[in-house]
C-alpha cells in the first residue's frame, strides 16, 4: 500500500486524503457551516456549526497544488539567489536590513497629499501593510476560517491531482507569540478573509510539524498538518462554498472581487461550448 504520510515538497504530515464526494462530506462534518435554501441537498445532512465551534484557535491555509511549500513571498524570491544567501542561517538578518530599507521609503512619506505610514508603526504592521500592496515580505497568510482556506485551495482552475488544506494549531505556541494580527487598518479584504500571518521560514514551520503529541490508542495531536482533497471535486467544493456565501465577491470585497467574478465567465464559456458540441453529436 502506498505511504501517504508525506506527499509534496515539505515534511508536513498528511492526516486525510479526500478522493470522493462522500469522503468530502464526511470531512467537512467537523467544519460544517450554516445552510440555506441554496445549499445542495447532499450537504444538508451535515449538522450546523461554525468556525468558532472549537475552544482553541486553529489557523488554515489553502494551496492549489500539492508541491507548493509554506513559503512567504520573500523566501520564494530568495531561492533565486541560490548559495548567495543561506536562508536557515541569515534569514532574520536579511529581514532586518530589508525592513530598514523599506522604512526609509514608506514611513512619513507624503503621497497624494497624505502621510503614507506614521513613523511609530510597529514592524509587523509595516510588513502587513506592504504585503497588502504586493511587496515581498516574510509574512505568510493564514485564515481563521477553514472555509476561506478551502476557497483559496480550489479557486483556480489547475490540472493537478490534489489541493491542500494546512491546519496550524494554537497549541504549538509555546512561550512565543507566533500568530500576527495587524493592528493597522489595511482594508476590508483582510477582515473578509479572517486573515492572520506567521513570520516563520518554511524550515521553522516544518520543525513545528514535528512537534506532535501522541495520546495513545492511535490518536496523535498535530501542531501542523495537511489534508489533500482531489482536484476532481472542484465544481462540488465551489458549489458548496457558494451556498454558504463564500465566493470571489465575499473573499475580495473590492474591485478585485468583481474582476475574479468576471474571470469565472471563462470557465462558464468553455462549459457552454463543450455542451453545444455534445448536443450536436447527439443529432
């Protein structure tokens, strides 16, 4: 039997592998949400619950491809430099120098007649603000909502076998605050996405993935784990999310959301054209 304990380019353990719609329905049982008249019938048997149904914090991240690692945009960029930078050894020093450079450019600068960022802003808030505007930063986006992570995992149309949901548990937080919640108001998007950040390298996150607790009887408490969900379920997953009001318009409550809704028209047009060909073949 194939060992699915580790799949992909990281060392984060896999706790579930979902291949069928029935398996997906059982999987979302513990994450179930409120339903309405638009909810597909096959999901209505799942009990009501909410994102806050647990008594401890869990954070989620969705990847559209199993080979993507838990890397910030800065870390991914640094890989291009190869041996010029040792991420494990010099990552924090590089961040310090990079942040000082960014501060000189961003703090107390007037743009269109107003101050962009005040000089007393905390470092993590500077990173969060800059990340919102596509700067490469050491921050990695997470969400408090399992359903938002599920949307990000299945948002794009890609030809690959699995999508990935990472789950990070607050119990890994031993003596050090690792979850970052910006104090600065950045925009509606981070609120809609229930967004938080970590400022850890992929190496540090993989170290956390080894900090599991075995309670016996086959039960292991994972600080960091991942679930694989078949890409073939994309249509069903997005239909389920839309039924609980999670789509591009709610995830991106700005112009970007409208643009992404427009792009869905590409998928719809392809489906309509294929349907037209099928109808012609029947005659």
